[in-house]
């Protein structure tokens, strides 16, 4: 397959899919009634577009629909569509803690861990961020940006250590096992994905938010 700087998504054509050359994409849409297609700069954008379908996706704006970020938000804010978002929730401090990761545009859940007893929100944010980094490393998806609303988690990742004051107990031992694994991963791997702070004030809650505030 020829090398190309663009990726072509064909939603409606002879054979819908993602093509890496214009010649291949053109063969699917030529003389095909109602053909729908578009080019994208990265494979990540192309994959998101293909999954979402032509009515619901644009690389710069997302159409307002249930379970997605409003189009006005993407028009006014410089939110990177080719991204994922992580967040955590904790009922109490310490309390039952869980964390998850979603696609920024569609809010489709990528992973969800917990709840774990006697945790903290900061720990959950940290674990979610490292979990996302490890997952993208495994999938070699270094094109994706990771959004988090936690400055603390970003700082812990940068230092390679969770600076928590939480006391370890029998109940929360699984959390500390996860922390150890996360710290070990950071020691042995280079962070290759860009991590950006979600602007909650101007953009609203991060897409991975659990909606319990």
C-alpha cells in the first residue's frame, strides 16, 4: 500500500473503510450514488470519524448529540479531537475510588477500574493517567493526546511517583499494589503521549467525569 500523508474515510461507497491512498478511496466512490467520504491528517482522526459516522463527526467540531460534547464547545475551544480523557471519582476521603478513560468526542468508555475501598481522588487520577499511557504504549497509539483535569496527577506522573499521604491498610492494599505497578511503569518507560490539562472552567466537566458532583 502506498505511503500517504492523509487517510481517507469512506462511509458510503462500494466498500466503506479507511484508505491510505486517494486512488484506493476514489475507486470506492467513483460513480457511486450518495458516496460520502473525507480525508484526515492522522489515522487516529480517521478511526474516530469512521466509528462515529458522517452525520456525527467532524475533525474540528462534533455535532451535538446524546453522549457527545456539543458542537459549540469544539468550535469555540481548542480541544484536540484526536484524544482521550481520564478521570476518577471517590466517595469520601478516603473512600470508594474508581477511575476510567473515554474517547473525548464520543465519550465511549475505553476502560473502567474499581471501585476500590479506602482510596483518594488524587490516587485515582494518577492511576487513570498511567493506565492510559501504558495502554497507548501497548497499542502504539502515540498520536493520541490524553486529557486530565488533575494538575496533581500530571505532577505525580512527571516526577514518576505518587506523593500520597494515604496510609496503607489491608482494605486498600490493592490500591497500593496498583500504585507500585504504575510507578514501576514510569521508571521503565518514556512518556510518549502528550498530556494536557482539561480547562474545566471554560469547557465544563471533562468527558470522563462520573457525573456525581
